[in-house]
C-alpha cells in the first residue's frame, strides 16, 4: 500500500516544502509582495445593476415599444427558448439580458492567450434517449454521426483530451479523482461497493418503466417507491448504507459541491445519487472547450441575431387580459422602456421573478442558491515538480476549492506562451445570505490570497508566477437541491405558468443547475408559448 512516507516523489515534495519554509518571516513577506504585484480584477456583469431590483431607483419611462414575444434572461434557458421559437417559424420576439454578453453562468471571456469560462466549463455526454439535446448537438456538428449500435459519435477535438483528471492527496498527485493513494483496503472496498450501487441505480426503472434517475428530471420515473430519497440528506443515505470510509465521504462531498454547490450534509440523497446515476453513457469523458460552455452559448447566436438587447434589466411585469406590460431599465441609455408583449418567457431565477411579480405567491424560502467564485489565473509557469503532467481537471483533496481546469488543455499548440488555469470555489452552508454578502464585501486582494493559499498546497511558490487574475463572483451561482425540494410543493407551484401570458424557464425549476436542465426548460416554455 502506498503512503506519503514511502513514495520517493512524496519525499521530494516534503523536502521542497521544508526548504521553502526556511526563514519563515522572509518567505511570508515575499508571498505578500508577490500577491501585491498581481494584476487582479472582477469580471462579469456589475452586481450593482442587478441589485437595483432592491433599491428600485429607476428613471421614469421615456419610451414605449411593442413586441409579440418577450424573452427575459439570456442564460441557457432563455437562449434555448429563442432557438425553439425560430425553429418553429416564430421570429417576432426580443431577448433582453442583463450582461454585456449572454450566457448566464455559462458566460466566457478572452485574454491575450485563450478564451476562458466564467462558470460552467463542460457538458457530460448526453443520454442517447435525450432526442432534443442530441438534435441540437447534431445541428452544431458536435455530434458527427452515429455508430453501428446507434451511439452518437462526437468530434474528437471536443472530447476532453488525456490526461483528463488528477487528485492531489497526501502530498502526491494520483491519476483520476477517486481517492486511491494512501487509502486503506477497507476504504477501497467501500469505494468499489459504492460505485457498483451507482451502476445499479443507472439501470433502475420505476413501475412506470421510466428510469428512476434521468435527465431532464421531468423525464424521471414518478414511482413513489424511490421519491422518499429526496427526504434524506446524501450523508444520511451513505450512513444508512453502512459506509464509513472518510475518503468516500470526501469524494461524494466533492461531487455534490461540484454540481449543486452544497455537500453531502445538505444535498438530498435523491440528488446525490442522481449525480452518479442519471447519465447512462459508457464513455468516461466529457465535452469541453477553452471557453467552457461559452462555446455552446455561441451556438445560439444565430437564433438571437438582431433580436438581442443587452444591459437591460426588467424590473416590473404587469399581466393583463390580452397582453403583458414589462418595464425595463436600459443601462446603456440610462432610461426606462415600457414593452407591451403578447406573451413573455421569464427565463430568470425565482428570486428575480418575485421582484418582477410581487403578487405571485410562491415559497421562495424553499429555494436555496449557492454562492460561487471562479478565478482565471495567467501564469508564467505552474510550479509542479511531481513529474505528472498537468491534466484538464486538477483537484486538491479536501481543499478549500474544487480544484482548477487547465484552460489550454484542448490547445493543439506544442508550447503555449503562458499557463492559464480556472479555479472553482463553492461556498456551502445554510447561511447563504451571509456568505453572499461576504463574497461581494471582500476586495480583490482578499480573494487573491484566498485562492493562492489553496493552490499553494500543491504548488509551492505559485504566487511568484502569477501575472493576472480575473475573479468572477456568482452570488446565486446555482440552485441547491436540499431535502424535500425536488418533489415538494414549492417547486411544483413555481413551475406553473401565470395565466396564458407568462411562462417560466430556468434551471432552478428543475432543482439542478445543469446545462441539460436549462436547455429543456427553454424548450418547454417556448413550446407552451407556441401552443397557446
């Protein structure tokens, strides 16, 4: 069995750390000086614009416009709704988005070396029975055809290249994210047993013949025999199944944080199992691009061309018998506009919808949103003497963050002028509002130190190599499916359209912040608009 004391690479790493700690005060001062030299900035839409929904200090309406269909919110759900409208022959619509660039948490930016994601950065291989998503990927030439067994064939350059993932555990980089280095035989056995159970759950069908765990969630079986899992936390389920291995709990905790922004102590067991069991592909890889899911955002551009207004914040909706009045703040012109629309697709999260429709009664307290921080670092080089190549996904076991991706991993260049990595941090806890305030209260210097302290565990001296850091704050980064939420009354009520005029589309209505869920929410809302 491997452990830190017998592996020569671990021993070398210990000696490097020991040498780095000589003259401690001078070392810490050097770190502080290096951090001060880093060029850092916050990216994305100014939070102050969205927060004007709270202060409501908007100028009076000075212009009026009419439009047949108004789509509010340019995240994946809103973009998908626009695509569905166009593909069904409906082009008399307008899309309004808060940011300078659409995409929601799939937005992206570009620096001198590469495009990079501000949020979502990959798409797992879709289920073959997900016809609508398969059609979209085929149209965009992401799927190039089908093999003899009917399985989709993906463009090879869009599949995450090898080496795909590594885990820094007990001062050692191991291949893959499932803990193995220094793990006892009993813990390894529990990990194997857990994954066997997840494979069984993948194939499990309810009494209605549908998969118990599927994507989108609305396609999953309604068999009540398994819905009770939504009443427990994932931690409770693991304990009830007899698991005790700390490495298993840490691994599942990481996975839940990655998809839901909340760990095993707060995520429902149904959602936790869904993470492992809902996707049926036998291929162990994902679709990814330097700009992450920003690549997919760009695929929707042709459907919104000439119909997109940016830096527009809707702040009031008034449904009438034959129309909807939408009052919108145009930040670029510093003016308010009143739109009259026949129908509205409201592709914004529920905490925003409640501000637009104060008379609408839903239990907003049931919706829990996790704050996130995403930081992209440009480095002269990434200090790493382990001898293991940099992977696409690089995770520090029990780190403060969820690791980082090598943004240049898909590049075909033999050598890049700089290293560019994007780090992810989810802030888990029941006091989300306090965490959210902290996220925005702290300055760039604080977050530089926070991020570098985490990375320094695996990369001593990294602060001396960083040239710049772009920091994206997501106050409501993703919906967290806490126990009782997915199949509860609050979520069911929030999904209902408001009369025949206002239709809702957002991933929080699925209870999971996944590209596939947002995509299908947009499709469903647009189809409802067209049908009524």
